[in-house]
C-alpha cells in the first residue's frame, strides 16, 4: 500500500507534468497563429488547452477536497475564472490577427504560470505538511 507522503509526491509529480504540458500547448497555439496555421489546426490546439486545464483543475480540486485544503474555494474560483476567460477568448483568438491572438495567448499563459507558481505551490506545500 502506498503511504500518504508517497501518494502526494506522486500527485505533485503528476501536477507538474500537467503544468508543463499545458504551457507547451499554449506555446504551440502562439506559433500556430503566427504561422497562420489553418483554423481547424488552431481549433484543435485550443481544444487541448481547455481540455487539459479542465482535467488538471479537476484533479487538483479532488486532492484539495480529500485533504480538506483550507484555500479550496478560492482556488476553485481561480480555476473557474480561467476556464470562463479561455472559453470566451477562443473565438477571438480564431478570428483575430496574429498580434491580437498572441496578446491573448500570452495573457492566458502568464495567468497559468502565476497560478501554477503561487496557488498550486501553496496547495502542494499544504499536502506535504498535512
């Protein structure tokens, strides 16, 4: 049987890999828009961003609930905020020029990086301590 610390160590590793994948996918979207890839290809990449973040957020939230993480509700609100913004920006990214799309994608990327470095770090630190 896996002990609690090992379980959270595995969780932290999983989360870290998810984070790298999501940021990499945002970078792919930026490059695709700059190279004027087809809207079908860009739509696929944007679908991966939203799908991967939803899976990542759902996994995180399940661990936060299981560990009774005190910042759960605020953290979940941040997830909902990002999901709403990403969904709303999707059409704009697809239908705008490269410069505008790049600005939006860079904004989403910065939001994710900040969230990963601050909010996710707090929750994983909590998991290790408790």
